[in-house]
């Protein structure tokens, strides 16, 4: 039993690392496609919609990839859902920190949940 718990914990940590790496790549790609602009009149940083879309796509890809890897490595589904929880936590923290609108916060929860569910289906352990 201890071996299974350790395997799941290591799988979750590796899955989270992969997910956050993929999110970083999505943010980098989004900032290259549509860089943020500084508005000297208001002192705000204006983030284009293309950069926001790249981030939301990144949440999906990161949760799916990290969750799928964690589920495959652990042999169960729990580690993948931990990855989804980490991505949701990071998305909500980022959204609150930047005072984003409610719909970005809602997508920060819904997108990783959908991706984790699809990763679970892809792994073939939906009955767990």
C-alpha cells in the first residue's frame, strides 16, 4: 500500500511539473503572438485577447498532458485529478491577482476539469 501511495504522489508531482511547463510554453507563445502593451495614461498593462486565448488553451493542454501522464504512471486516476486541482488553483490565483473578469475565473475552473475528465477517458480508467 505504501508503494502505491508513493507512486501516486510521485506521479502527481511529475504531472504538475509537466503541466506548469506546458502552461509556461502557452503563455510564452501567447506573448509572442500578441504582446502586452503598457498604457502610460492609466498605468495599466493591456493584455490582448489572443494572449488570453493562448493561456486558456494552455490550461487545457497542460491539464490534459500532465493529468494523462500522472494517471498512466500511477495506474489510477487520483494523481491526474491532483494535477487538475493544481492547475485550477494556479489559474484562480492568477485571475484574482490580475483582477480578471468572472468569465476567466469560470474558465479557469471549467477548462481544467474538462481536460482532466478527457484525460481520464483517454487513459481508459474511467471505471476507477
